[in-house]
C-alpha cells in the first residue's frame, strides 16, 4: 500500500521522525496509524495493522530473549558451574523476559482463536463494551491475522531478519565503547529489556529513560557503559529520524501532488492516454 504519495518506507521514516519528537520511542506509530487510516474505509482495521506490526516486532524481540535465557540456564545446568545465571538480578531479568513472552503468546493466541471469537460469551462481552462497534472492528482485524497463519509467519520471519540487523548495529556501537566481553546470548537478553524500557512514553524518543534502562540492564552484566551505549543509539536514531524522516515529512505534500499528477496523466480516456496541458 502506498501512503502519502510515497512508498511504505517513507511512512516508517516519518514515523521515526515523530517517535524522536514525541514522548516514548513508539509514539510515531500513532501518527502512522492516523495517516494510514485517514480518508479510507475500515479505519480501525487499518490502524490495527500498524499496532500489530509493532507488537510483532516486540514479540520477535522477546522470543529471541526467551531462547537466550533457556540456552544460558541450560548451559549452566549442563556444566554444573555457577555463572552469570546464579546472580539474583540476572534470574529476575530472565524471569521477566520469559513471563512477558508467555503473556504475549497466550493473549495473542486468544485474540486470534476462532473458537474464542465465535463464542457466545465473547459476543456478549463485545456488545457491552463502550464503542463496541470500533472495538469489534479492531478485534476482527487482529483475528484476521490468525486466519492467515502462513502470511503472519512470513511477517514474523521478516521482523526477525530486521531484528538481526538492528542487533548487529547495536553490537557495532558496543564495540566502539569497548564492550566486547558480552556474549551474543547476553546481548539477545539485554537488548529487548533495554528497548522495552526505552519505549516508556516519558521523554521524546525515550531520551533519558532509555539511557537509564540501558545503564541498569548492562550493569547486571558487569558493565558501566550502558548509558553511553543508549546515548550513542539515541544520537544515531535522532540524526536519521530528523534527517531522513523530517525531510520526508516536510516534502510529503509535494511528493503526493506529483504522484497524483502522474496518475492523472496516465488515466485512460477513450482507450488512449492523454496529458494535461
């Protein structure tokens, strides 16, 4: 789907721009959902697709963290040696990651279950909710993803590929700060928790709260440069968000007008193309 006269990539860049300007690291999704649904039918369903995209990205992050927790714990149990997972704070963070994964899995399965959706209890519950028509549209939009498991799994795989690139980028930042002793499993556990804290809507782009989260999480692994890593991440994000997303937002009306003119010029009339004078 083309948005604002540009490709879907432009909508993501503009979303990043607003995420840098509004409280929280995911605030731009609200703006993207608004513009995706504006002037179209099934507004609730279209806006839900943006939310589902963000939720799917979070789910793949937490899934990777959960796998890393199990591998780390299983490794220590197998060798019989006390390591990082004997630390109380590591155990607490691991439990948080696994519990969050479990909650997301259970609620996602319930929302996309055909048995739950068709139950009389759910119908009565939806009918009694405020704005029940809009809520039902949102629920049906989420439920529709469950009816197309192959497409949903493909989206999850693409999201996982994007997470790998993101992890590699943060690992490069960590190398610049000489945080090289952390293993790949440690990064896979630490980064999801740090990014969830970064998304708390307190400051624009997660500034401040993100650094505090990175600092607290990386201190558990014995490193004091977590705040610096968070600051470097925010610096690069702000440069890209303002530089690319800001320019795209500034010129989106011009780009949209050009696309509309191109569509008009190629419109058929009596079986022939014509151009506007």
